């Protein structure tokens, strides 16, 4: 069993990675586990414990998971004999297995999907003196799909991909988890003002996903979230119908919403589109060309909106001061764009269905 979930994924999604303490890892794990238990979700649940000796402290919680889930798979080095618990299967790892150094969780169903992938990092946390883990926590469909494929290889079973996903239900789960996370972080003081702002931004977007709004209203509200909560002085959210001409649908600050299409052929936004990745610039005065979406800002962060195997727009945020956004801010904007794209596609589909219904009523 030589598959490493962390190494197989982390190199492809470097913008999602970060260093987490044991306390934060426990917080994330409990949020996912509680979501399953509280909502009685009959999922297959995969959890990497490194060693079975780490499991007894979680006995009561995992007994509840075993009663709810279709099956719970616990991975670890068999340094002790694990207990027999209905619904839980223990998967033994060799001490030389890459998974023996990884703390991971995986859930992949049509109504709820998420994964936590980490590997113990060198050194100690400067604040707590405890262990540190390098990795990511993601609700991204592509990430979860890839991890599920790897897990099927680990389990030596056929890969059964999820072909239809319920984004409305997933948004409810994400909003619920985000709300609990904010409360937990506030109580345990695991965050600072900047981290609070990042989490609140994604929480507010998750709440917007539960509203049935036209596309223009959705993107306008999303831009206001980035402006009022995240702290961007200027925001532009664009969409393209032909892969060439873009229209700013949602905006804040000096960016003006307009129905006039334009080309994004200069600046970081053009790079984000051509390379399909997040682009950050600390000081736009250090590069020769202005950004096509936000030409007046100094700090800029722009992430592509990727859907249906093509880039359909960008989320660009800026600030009139230089050196505003850090690495975690960039990860938040990437996550924001990844969460926003399914909402855009749903709003488009609803408009198509509305137009068809109206046409049928006119004919009738």
C-alpha cells in the first residue's frame, strides 16, 4: 500500500495548502464528523489515524459514526489491537506506508463531499510547541474526485465516480460547517482578525448559495461580500460567453458593472485566465501593464472561474494600498471562485428553465 493521498494531490493544488496545528486539525475533523452525525448521513467515511493507538480517545465519537454511516474505514499502523465496533473496519498500514504519516478524512457522496489531506511536517509549532501538519481541507469536486480514485486503489476496489451532485444540499452543509467553525474559532481563540475575515467571507458566500437569485443579483451580492467583509476596495467579477469577450456582472468600488463586453488581454487577470490559476501582485507599480479588470489598484488578487472544462470568467479583488494580500488571502479567493462557479451555473440553468416555461405559456 504505497499510495500517498497527500503527495498525489498537494503538488497539483499548492494554492490550497497550509500548515495546521494539531488543535486546528482536531477542529476540522470534528466539524466534518459532527456534520455526518447531526444530519444522519449514510456515507462511506475514510479516516487516517496514523496509528491505532490514537483511536481509543475517539471511541465514543466513532461508535456514533459507525451507527450512522454505511461504513467507516479507519487506517493506521497496528501498534495496538483495535476494538471491535459495529460499522467500523480497521485497515492495517505498514510502518513504511506513506499513509502512516498522513492525517486524512474523505467523504464523497452526491449530497456531501469534502476531504482533509495532511502530512506531518518537520519542526514544531512556534506557539504550542506541538506537531504541525502540511495539507489542505477542500470541498472542491475535482479534488474530492481525485482522492476517491486514489482511495479505490488503496482499497483495491473498482472506482465508482459520483456523476450527479446536489450543489444546493452541499451548499447547506458548507454553510452549516462554516457557521460552526466561526463559533469554534471564536471560542478557542485559534484565529486572528485576518483569519476571521477570510472565514466570514466564505461563510457569507455559502449563505448566498441558499438564495434563489438571478445571476446579476448573485454576482452583485458576491462582489459586495468581498468589498464589505473581505476588505477589497475594488471588486470585479466577469463572465465570458465566447472565451474571448468578458462582461463585468458583479462589481464594487471603482469597477463599474457594464453590459459592454471587453477583452481581458493585459495584467494579472489575463494571466489567471490563460494559465487557469490564482495570480497575486503586491504592488502593480512593479509590473509594466495595468490590469484589464481593475486598472486603478495597487494590490491585486485574481482567480479564474472554471466550469464545464473551460475558464468562464474571473474574480478580481484589489486595494488602493500596496502589500495588502497575503498567501492565505489568495487561498481564500481561490476557494471563493471555486464555490461561486456552481452557483453561477445553477443560476444560468434556472434562467433557461424560466424562459422555456414562459415560452410554453405564451404558446398555450
